[in-house]
C-alpha cells in the first residue's frame, strides 16, 4: 500500500484499505455494496472524498456479480467490503 499523502488522507476519510490500494495498484478486485451487489473491477479512480469511478474487469463473468461495461461511479459510503483478487491486469497473456 502506498504511503503517499493522498493515500493517508483517503484512509483518514474512512475508506477501506483495499479501496485505497486499488487507486494505485491495477489488479482485479471484488467489492460488495451495501445493497448486496458485487462488482468485479480492474481499477479505481478517486473522483473526490465521497465518490470513486470503478472500471469493469474484462472477462469477469461471475454469476452473482453485476455486469457493466466501461466505468461506473459509486459512493464510497456504499462500499461494505473489498478484496484483492490477486490478478495483475497488466500481466502477460
């Protein structure tokens, strides 16, 4: 996890640590929203302290996951859990 000023500020704002990590480390992540929806994402971009833009993890077709293409803006407060799936999206195919 980067120890930059921006990362520390996001953690201080109550962000889950993996959400902060995803802003700097382009791997696949799964995240759960307050309503039970699961998203599989390949990266996260901070919009501001309350909103992030998540990017679809191409090829992540999971039966219980919400399917979307491109990007999706979500409220940070709605993120209940997040896990690093451990797959580098820039790895050689």
